[in-house]
């Protein structure tokens, strides 16, 4: 059973790496179509919001009516309005999609530089000592408990995969509502902070892929060294239960790292 579970986890990790380097249109074509539909629906509302933000910013930033009537001031104001309108209409295609594509390319190159998908799981067989005479697991014949541990390992692997899938869901949501937060740039310094925060969050979610890949590779490298051997020696008394316990500890630690990739990425980028 151990070999089957290990093969399942290897497939899970391979799928995780594949998803982290997947394009938005290839990962879920239907969701990608919904992005276009929602963008189209929200563009009308975003255009109205853009005009409101523009008026608010224009009024609050005006030092005097005479200053605002100068040709340079009028040109800057109209230029800002035209640029923001272009962001509302085509912001997803000219900013967000290229941003995601660049990060996806960096993630793929990072995986290739680290040796591809090899070495995703530590070599637990070498970490555990040989058969232990009179081990607790063998004395009590707790094969049912061992099976439960393997089920917990499988669930932990699925949780990891769903966490990676959740990143794509966040990206789809951010892309879908793009016209609304981008419209706030029309208000200049008065309302532009909302648009900047939105772009920062989108960039942070995209960069989560790189954080996840680095975390997985470093954790696997550490687990293959002395740490895994020491832990394996400590769990040797469990007998047949040692392998599922080791896998469960491994996946639990990695799950905590992957789930914290969001917060970790924002802190690394200085967004928090």
C-alpha cells in the first residue's frame, strides 16, 4: 500500500507543478470565457465610476479654477482620462495577462533550473531504520490504524493540490473585476490608491507560484538530508506505521508552507 500511496503523491506533485505553469486559457477555458463576459458586463459600470472618480479628483486637486483652465492642465487632465479609459476597456489584456504570462514563464524556468519535477518526495525508505523486532505496530497488529494514516496522507496530498487550484480561482476573480478597480485611476492621487492596491494584489497572487515552487524544492532538499534521517530514527519503534507517519508529517509541514504562500509573498514584496 505504501508504494501505491507514494505513486499517488508523486502524481499529485507532478500535477501541482503542471498547474503552476499552466496558462489561464488552458487551465479552464470556460472560466477564461467567463472573464471576458464579466469584463464586458462591468465595463459600463466601470466607465461611470471612472467619470465619478475623475470629477472627485478634479475638484479636490484643483487649486483654483484659473489654474485648471491653462492649456497644459487641460491636456494633462484629458490625457489621464483617455489613458484610464483604455485601462478600463483593455486593462486585462494590456497589463494583467502579460503580467501573469511573465510570472508563468519565470516559474517554468525556475522548475527547469531546479531539475524539473524530480525529487518531489523525500526518500523515506533510506531514512527509516530496518525492521524493528517487537515494534509497537507489529505487536498490536494495528493495520487498521496504518490504513487510516495512509488515508490521511492521501487527503493531505489532495489539500495541497486544491490549494494550488485555489490560486487560479483567485486570479480568475481578480481578472474578472479588473475594469472596476482600474477606473479609480481617473481620480489621480485622490482615488488612484485603490487601483494601485488592486494591481499589487494581482501581482502578489501571480507571484505565489514562484514562492510555492521555491518552498517545495527547498523543503524537499531539507527533508532529504539529515532532518529526515533523524526523524526516521525517532519513529523506528512504530514499525509498519513509521512510513505513513513520516509521510503525514512531511505533507502537513509542506501544507502549512503552501497555504502561507499568500502572506509570505506579500511580505517578500513589501506589500504588507
